[in-house]
């Protein structure tokens, strides 16, 4: 059995889709080298905490494959996950405090992805999800505000030490050390027509959010019917912009399970919206990955799985890893020759990468460099009104 298959099987065990590894059924254990590879791949895909759940399940079942895991490896894994659990508690608290502050200061907030996924995970896995920054979509409560984006930017500038700004969001560091992104818009598409549709659909924070309980506090999060569309876009954007790993796919696995239990909108109506926003082809590919990698039953899928598109997406996910940082197909960006040569190297690297998607998602690839220039001009000319 290949190390890749072992990793996928362990992930399936972690999610409760499988009870044992095939290698155990065949009477084989996992070697120390294989366990090291599994741990490294779990970190590359940012799901080390999730996979530890599978390791513990195998250990509790007395699986023979556990005999080859070095004690030092197990202790290292447990230690890192304990740190992750502490960071999750810290991040959730920062998320709660930020939302409370924004609501008091006259803004409507909606937590996107990240900590909002906390509610979909089983209790034993909630704090084992790799947490990143806090993403909050913010709009003024004053419906008569002529320039809502400008109002949000000015508020962030006056209340926080803002260290980044782009067309999509601002960035700052919470006083507890948690990175925060205040979203000026929920997300976007590169194709102008799809972009207008997306911004129109996700224009009203109140229509998209609900208050849910996280660790004893009421937090505004995306409604599950809207979240299943929004987070599909989130995965799509990761794929096109930088690389997508299994962390986002596992999030969607639990989200889709929750949607099947809580949805008020039918599959047909949901897919009409997905298609209207230009993600129908990607939806079929994502369903294939969920079914093939995570063993999600067909009855829980949003739409029929697309085999050809799905195989392409699955290969990208397994090759790229989280944010595409460790994609072996991508060369390093040259730092020699100063700023402009470095930027040119970065642009060339992105162009080569995007060419992989030209036949699958031509609209996004063609418009991506144009949108990048548009966002650059927006920032340089401080066009906050638009």
C-alpha cells in the first residue's frame, strides 16, 4: 500500500467513514517511516489535529498498524495538537470580542469560514481544526450610508493598527496576537458578469447571517443555506488564486452534513444559485472529491459528481497542500535583482500556475490578471467609494 493511500485511509478513519486501515486487515502494520510521512502530510495539508482523531481511534481499537509508531512521534503529534486546541480557544474568544465591539460601534458583522466552521464539527474535533485568522464581513448598520466600504476602512484605521489593505479586506493583529481580516466584501469572482451577480447576492449582511452559540456566546455567522454556497466559492478562490488543501475540503464535508440536516432550501434551488454564480462545473468536481476521498454518501451531495473535473481537482488538492505553499511543481520566487525582478518572477510563476486551469475555468483565468490590476488601481488611488 502506498503512503498516499495510507494517508487517505487515515483521514477516512478520522472522519468516521472507515473503521480500520486496509493494511491492518491484510495483517500489515505501518512502519516508523510511514508514520513520519503521514504526520508530515497531515501538517502540509493543515489537518494534523483531525488525523490525530483517527490515530486515537485506531489505538483504542488495538489496531496492529499502531505498533510501528515511535513513541516520540506520538508525543510530538499530541503536543502540537494540544497547542492547536489552546489556539482555537484563543481565536474563538477574539472572534467573540471583535463581533461584540463592532455591534456596539454601529456595524453589522458576520463571521466567515474559519471559526464559523466550529459549529459543524463533532464535539471531540471542534478545537482540533487548524485555525487561522479571524474573518469578519462588516457593514454599517446605517442603511443610508453612501459609502459603506469607506466607512468600514475608516473605522478600522481609527481603532486598530491596520497592517494591510486590499479590495477584499483589511488586516490587523488583535491585541491577543490573533490575526484579523475585516472583509469589505464577502468574496468575489474574476469574471465581470459573475462578479456582479456574486456581489448582488452577497450584498445584505442581515439576509445572510444568523446568530449561533459558540462557547456560550452568540456569534453572527453565515446561515447554513448561504454558507454552503459561500464556502464553495472560498474553495474555488483558493484553487484559482494560490492553491487549496484538504483543510477546506474537510470543512466543507462537515458543512454539507450540517446542511443536509438544517437546510431550508432545496438542492434544485441551491444548484440554480450555484450555477447562476458560475460555479456549477466546480460544484461537480468538489462533489467527486468529497465522494472519492472522504467517502461522502451520494444522497448527501449537492449535485452529481463530475469524474473528469473531480479527478483534476483532487490531484490539485493532493499536490498543492494548504495554500499551495509546498506544491512541488512550483519553483521558488527569485529574490535576486531587487523589487521589480521579484515581482516579475512572482507574476510569471502565477501565470504558469493559472495556465493549468485554462481549459477547466477559462473565465477566471482570463480575467484574473485584469482584476489584479483593477484592485491595484483601486488601492493606489484610494477609491474607497467603489
